[in-house]
C-alpha cells in the first residue's frame, strides 16, 4: 500500500572556523562547585578531561556571528544541496537552547524567533512558510525532525526545513572545567514527503521526558568563582548523574524505535549519537548491543566527531549526518538502502531517537 514518508532531500552544516585547542585552557583557573580552587595542576585537569571525553579541540563561533547566522549558513547549505526553491518550504523549525547570544554579552535574544530570522536571511517571501523555534535540550534538532514528520505524514506539509544551532561557548563558565566540553555549530536538513509502496525515509521515532528527579541535571547557575561580582548565569551540569541517566535510558529508547520499525540492531548501518562525551557514547552503544544479547560491540557503527568539534548541543547530530552523506568523514558512509539511527539525550532530561532508511 502506498504511503507518505518523510525523506531527506538535502543536508547542510556550518562548522565555525575558530579552532580552540586544549592547550588554550592550560592558563585557566578552575574551581569546584563549592567555590574552591581545584587542587590539581591545570595540565593534569586538561589531560584527565581528554581521557574521559576524547575532546582535543572544539570550534567556537566567530566574533561577528551569532546563533541565527550559523543557522542561516547551515539552512542555505541544505537548501542548495536539496536543489529546491526555498519559497516552497511549508515550515522552518529551528532548534536551539539559548537564542542569539552576541559576542561580549551573556544576554539571550529570542524575539523574534530564530526561525523568523533565518527565514528573513534566506529571503523567503511566502507567508505560508511558517517559522518557529523549539527548545528541547540537546535532542532539539531530532525533535524538530519528529515534528516535521508528523506535518508531512498528515498532509499538512510537503517540505520542511529543520535546523539545529547553538552557541555554547559564550554561556560557559571559564572557571568550570566543564566549559572545555562546549562548542558551537549548526546543522540542517530539508525533509520532503514522498509516496512509496515500501517503507523509506523516517520509519519510526520515539521520545521521552524524565522530569521527576532529573529536571536540573543541566541548569543555569552562577560562576564557580565566587569572587566574580556579577549576576550572570552559565551552563552547569551534574555530569555523573547525566552519565548514569543516559546509560539507563538511551539504549532502551533506541531499541523501542527499532522495534516500532520492525528492525533489530543487525539492520542498522550507523548509529549517530549526540556527541557529548566519548566514553558515555561508547557505554551507550555497548549497553544497546547487550539488549540484543550481543557481547561483541561493533564500534565502527558509531561515527564520532567530538574529538575535533566538541559538544555543539543540537548541532552535533545534523552536522555529523551532513559530513557523512557529503563524503567528508573518512571511514563512514550512508548509501541507498542503508538504515541509520539518530539519537540524543539532554536537558529536561529528554531523549529521542529516529530510525531512518535512505531511499534506494
């Protein structure tokens, strides 16, 4: 029976040009959550950080750009690769967490929405191209994909642009060692409805929010350096709690999505996991394989960008997707007929997963 499926028409991304290596943090002064200077040398702290996260460098946005600028660059990239008239877009969904944050300021700006700003920057005049933002923690872009799929399958939309963009570097506490995790970037896709007799494109998805006891695993708080006399707030997290939460819930969410699609782990070519922490992602994949009774874990199934790009929140998965399908990620490819899992975990605490089959 012929059905409507949501298929990726084009991918895009924007990776900022400013490379920040770990060596730049050697001169930093790090404090613990109690406001005490950490008693280890900064060099030891940085080396331990690499051991846990595998982050050697990250990208920070250029001084002249903000979140909506990066979102526009990635959006335009995906539109050009899709080779479509942007006036034919029915929706523009922009996932982010902090709005526009300009250089030298910690004030976030979400009026007007980033989606409206992106629409203006692209130059779309069609008033029926509805533009709005979504905030769902790091899984925001995948949640935008899920929303787009509902629009397309219901017949309300034919084409949807979904963008994920965040600037975390300007909201990170320079006295918190977790600041070394955060990066900036943007990724995007154009989704289009196609009629098919066989399942293709988005096959299934799943999502959950665990607010009871997990809401403030990620939050905004004052600098760990109590000597700073300001009212600014920065990104804060309880890393160990997030690690345990992710290991407990993400593998099950992926399995649930695969079961909805009538698939198992052996049917999956790639698992694109939010790039938050290399050790955590490896543990999630190991736990996922164990759910299928497999002791041997094929780590090649899981591409990783965190070593060079850091954690750019909603941008990690779409950026990685674009790199792979554009042939820019050595050793990894996604071709016609391949099935991929895209999954993320983040503030909320929120989790989601999308099962996607590339058209043949």
